[in-house]
């Protein structure tokens, strides 16, 4: 008998028929003698709809109230699944994040989980019940409802699996595993049987939304056995996220390609080239809780330099406003903003032992006439910022260049 946490994403619970299918799958696992905790997302599109409603009321909704609204989608699906389970003779009980309780900090809209009280879930499991928990949500020390950021149900599932010391955390979604790149953009993408945590972390943080990055961090930290599978197929082992590289296997140089359309680039031209400038600029940005991704400072010429960085598109307008102020404080020449950029990244632990990967990447892009605006590298990834309109072309070209296309 194993304890399994299963998470079903939005498309897997998109309507009542699919919810009934999920109930059947859960029932099959239980019939095999396993204890099952289910974590659910809202029906697909529901969270977007709730955010849109909030924005109809207020251009920048109060974050506490936004979480109050956005967390409701998951409350619907957990109730419906528990009913579906009971209807087929499986005892079940639903819990909101607050009822579990999933204690978080109070950073509304992107709260972090601090602790999980597993006592009541354990009691239900021991009594033979399936426990159904709302993903994406928690509660802070004052009892306020919080949410964990878009795609946060993955993180709820892994955190519950860690707290319960589950044997496996299974993420059921609308693809049958993690692919070399988004199979909806590159039909030739291949499913990976295994991928290391290190690579999955990079893929997730660089834009592959199949797993929320925090879920991968959590799984790595608490050694949760994590698997991505299809909720629409009964066969298949999905993709296992592993701690160890398989030393017996020849590692591919590149395991996957990630991309992200959600970034924007900001440049401050002609800033004085002296100590404290990067701090002055980025300190002001950080003070407003805006995350910065790539940063480039040019070589100084004639006592001035140019400074560029990228932020999430949703922070673009705010960041630009801050830079306009910083520009006058530093007597810089101009602020330029560009929110039609995209970032494409190649990821692979095999890069460590293979020189020349960057030049192959740059040549492939040059051959297509794609201009590189920014570059950033780490030991196992290379990212470039390019014009958004070439993003999908770049992904396809790199997928082919690094031998990732399926043979058939
Ligand atoms: P869910 O609603 O189940 O959480 P998501 O839409 O959040 O599902 O994540 C699954 C989607 O992630 C897939 O439909 C696919 O388009 C996308 N995706 C992006 N990169 C990858 C990748 N490397 N492998 C598999 N899917 C990917
Ligand atoms: N429903 C939330 C979202 O759409 C959480 C999730 O699906 O993981 O972001
Ligand atoms: Mg998701």
C-alpha cells in the first residue's frame, strides 16, 4: 500500500464529465489498496475569468481581495469531485487550503507555504477516505486567504506530498509528460522518460509552465518523487523528475528548450559610470517588489554607460515609471522600453562537458537572420532575448539544431 498525492490541472477538471473521469481514476488507485490525496485546480479558464472580473471592477485590484476572489475556482472543483467520488461508493472529504491548513506568509497573489498541518488528512486517510484538497490556496497567520501564484496547484501538491511523506506525487495534466519543448509549439518535440531536478528547475524558471517552478524547488528540497502524467490516457509512465543524472547513459548535450513571451526589456541610456549606479537603479525596482531577470551593463565610454534589464510584462508599466524617475535623479539620457521581446533558452546538464554549445546556438539563430538582443548563461543553460515575432521560429530551429526533433 502506498500513499499517493495526485494533482489534476484545469483541463483535467474542465467539466463535470471530466471530473467524473477523475473520480474513476482515483477509485481505481484506491481499489489497488493505495491511500490517495487529490489536489485540484479550478476548471480551465476559471482563474482567468475571476481575474478579469476583478479587473473590470478595479484596474489594479487590492491583492488581498484578489486572492479572496481567485481562490474560489478551486473550492468548486473539490466539492464536485468529492460528490462524484461518493456517488461511486468512495468515501471522500474536501478541504480548502485554510481547512487543511496550509499556512503561508501574507504575500498575497504569490504567497509561500510555511507549514502544513497533516493531522486531519491523516485521520481521514486512516479511516479509508480519499482526501480532496484545493490547490493554489492557503491561509496566512491572520486567517486571510492567500494564493500561491499562477500554476500554484503544482506546488500545493508537492508540498502536501512532502508533509505527508507520500510515496509519489503525480501531476496529471493534458500532455503525457515533460517534453523536449512545448509540444503545442513544436509537434516534433519528444517526451522525456526522465529529467533531472536541475534541468526541470531551469525549464520551469525559463518558461515551461508544465510545472510551476516552486513545485520543482520543493520536490528537490524534500526529495519528493515527482512524476508528470496524462489525465486522458491510462497507459504510460509519464516523466519522472530524478535527483541523479544517469551516469550509465550518454547524456544528450541539450535536454530541452524553454521559451517565455512574458518578459519586457528596459534600458537606461547614458548613466554615469560610477560606483553605486546598479544599486540605485535596481534598488528602486526591488523596493517596489518587481523581480528582475536578465541584466546587462555596457562597457563605459566617456564616463557614461547603458544599463538594460528585463522584468515580467505585468510589471513593465510600473518599472518604466520608476526608471523615468531614476533617469532624472541620475541625469541619464533616456529610458527605452520594449515589451515585444521573447526569451528562448537551451537547457542541459550535458553542456558542462561539451564546449562550443553557445556558438552552435548563435550560428543557428544567425543563419535564420534572428538578432540577439541579450544573452545570459549559467552552467547548464544559455538564454537569449530576441524579437518576440521570431520566438517560435527560434525554438523550432534550435530544437532541430540540437538533434531533439523526433525521427518520424
Ligand atoms: P494544468 O492545467 O494541468 O496545470 P498547464 O497548462 O499548466 O496544465 O501545463 C501543461 C502545458 O504545459 C501543456 O499543455 C503544454 O502546452 C505546456 N508545456 C510547456 N512546455 C512544456 C514541456 N517542455 N513539456 C510538456 N508541456 C509543456
Ligand atoms: N487555478 C490556478 C491557475 O490557473 C492554479 C493552477 O491551475 O495551478 O493559475
Ligand atoms: Mg499548471
